[in-house]
């Protein structure tokens, strides 16, 4: 249960408090709960959609997107911003890229990328809601947070002592495939659209992981956050375009 609370405290802004300082092993085990936290976020977004009732789809999309960002505290957007700045400013140099990524300031590239991503998310979300497909709000954060343990389990962590070091060092690798497998089966209950969402997320995962290995030799906390945002956006676009 402590591991679940750690995952909730890290991935959301829900009022969760820990009974004490967690051990590194508990921090590592929290990765197993990331998909469930994503599902909880999806339930909250879907619940907001139901509560909004007959509110026009364009206004619903704006409110739900704001809630989506607020529930996570912009955590993954921050990672995407840092990654975008570093990727362009790093000029294909590993050490320069990592140094820029560590800088807390956001440059113009980061701002442009965030605006474009949120615009695409809003448009795709509006399309889904207008078509009466708000149920897919359940799937999007669920799938996005499931990509995190997959990335950290399969990709070297290159920021020594970074935020994700304890996660990687103490990740229960033997249990992770079973946990992800259960969540995968749950996502397939969405039928053809669930399969499309999974295929889109997997293709993006393979592409981004390959790019990270080429540039950095692995991943960081920022690039893991970028994966969540890019994965959610790609799946949203795929679902909206398939309607």
C-alpha cells in the first residue's frame, strides 16, 4: 500500500501523505502501480465529462484538458519542455544535451512545443467528445502511465543520482511483465480502438527509445515525462482520426 501512495504522490496532485520516509525498495515497487494511477486519472477525467453533461463539447474539451494538466501538476509537461530545449540546443552532443536538460529555465523551443502539444490535445479531445466517445478518457492516462515502467525497465538510466535512479535500481523486474500484462488485457476491452491505441503507443515508444539511445545512451526523468505526453497526444490523435 505504501508503494501505491508513493505513486499517487509522485504522479498526481491528489492530497496524499506518506506515513514516513519511504525506503528505496518501496520507491522501486511504486512503479508497479503507475498504470493503476493512470487508470484512476482516467476515471476522474471521465467522471468530469459525465458531470459536465450537456455542456458544449468545445468547452468540455477545454475544462477537461485543464483538469488533466492540473491533476498531474504539469509534471510530464515540464519533462517535455526540458527535453525539447535540450534536444534542439544540444546539437546532437550528449553532454550538452544533458546539461541543457538540467537547466530549470524554459527557452522558446520549449514554449512552442508545449503550445503545439496542448493545441493538438485540445483539438483531438474536442473531436472525441463531439463524437460522443468520452469513454476513451479512461484509456489515455492509463496507457500513458503504463509506458513509464516499460521505459525504465528496458532502457539505461543515464542521470546518475537523478530522480529516477531509485526507481530503476529497485524496480521489481520479475513482477513487472505480469502487471503490465494484466493492464494490457484490460485495455483490449476497448476493442478495435483499444488495439489501435496500443499499437500507436508502442510505435511511438520504439521510435523515442531508439532516439534516446542514439543521443543519450538511455533515458532520464525528463525524457520519461516527455514519453508520457507524446504518447498521450499520439494516441489521442490516432483515436480522433479514426472516427
